């Protein structure tokens, strides 16, 4: 538990420090780092790349493969935050339909980029071919799930804390516990500003945090656990609109 605690604190500290540095410099101008949230309030976007960097570093300290997958998920999310900011299409089906019609959307780039990163990480984290495939599904699916619930302030970060806790405290979790700690530290660091509607993590943070959760599951589970988690994230993807709507209802709107 001491190692997990250190990882959690370091991840939280790096998140806060990076967000502060970005806020001070505001690369490309402060307007680039502001966006209106669901209620029309101006919020800052520094928390997204800050949490993505911190959790990628934290996961990478435990498993380089996991760190790379988290970093790629964050980069793909950042691309969608920038290139897809004005794209009203949501969900896999919409982006796949656009791809079928010859349009490569930022959502499609994100889908295939994170899926590929998950499969590559799975190849390093697991030995058997089926386990590697399941690992890729879990990592990519977890990244997508956290983004699905990021429809109201604090929901994504709170989900990471809730879903990461079992892996953090489970005896014998090993590398999975360390990766979960990194994800939870970053999530805890951004949660107050997210809940206070001063910041949002966007696709950048949501996908990175979710990929870290998935990598923690992969590192800490065998075949049975992988199958169960893969089934859960696939179901969440299939019923993505309903998952997001449920979170909105729970949010009181």
C-alpha cells in the first residue's frame, strides 16, 4: 500500500503542477484554453492535458506499455478536442457511417488510434493471443467508457476514483494496483475544479484516465476477469447513448 500511496500522491502533484504551468503560460493564447460547458459557463481546459500527462507518467513507471497506451489515448483525445470541437456527431456508429462515406472524422481517428494502442499494450502485458485481444478491448473500452460518462461536472473523475479503488486495495494486484493509483491520483487532483465548474478534462483527460483504468484491470486480472470486463465495456459502448443519458439524469438535468 505504501507504493500505491506514493504513486497516487505523485500523480496528483504532477497533475496540479502541470495544470498550473499551463495556466501560467497559456500556449497559443488563453482563448484556446477556454470552453463553455453544458450550462454555458466558461471553464478551463488545462486539467485535461495535465491529468493525461500525469497518469501516463505514473502508469509508465509501473509498465512502459501501459504508459504508452495512456499517452496515445490522451493524444487521440486531444486531437478530437481540437479538430472535433464543432462536430455534433457522437458515438461509434456516426463516425463509422462518415468513414463509410469517405470522411475521416476526428472521432474515427480516436477510435482506431486508441484501439490500436490498446492492442499493442495488451501484447506486452499478456502472453496468450486471446488474453492479448481481450486486453486490447478492455483498455480501449475503458477509455471510451470514461468519456461516455463525462457529460456533467465531475462524473468522469468520480467514476475513475470509484472504479479504480477495488484494484488499488485488492491484495496481490501488483502492477494493476500501481496503475490504478496513478489514475486515481490524477482524477482526485482535477475533481474539485471539475465539480466546481472551473475546469473540464475533455476527451484528452477522459480517454487517458479511462485507458489507465483499463490497463490496471489488464495487469491485475487473468482470463476470467478479462472476459468479464471486456463484456462490460462492449455493452457500455453498444448502449453508449443510454449510458450518457443515465448520467445526465443522475446529474439532475
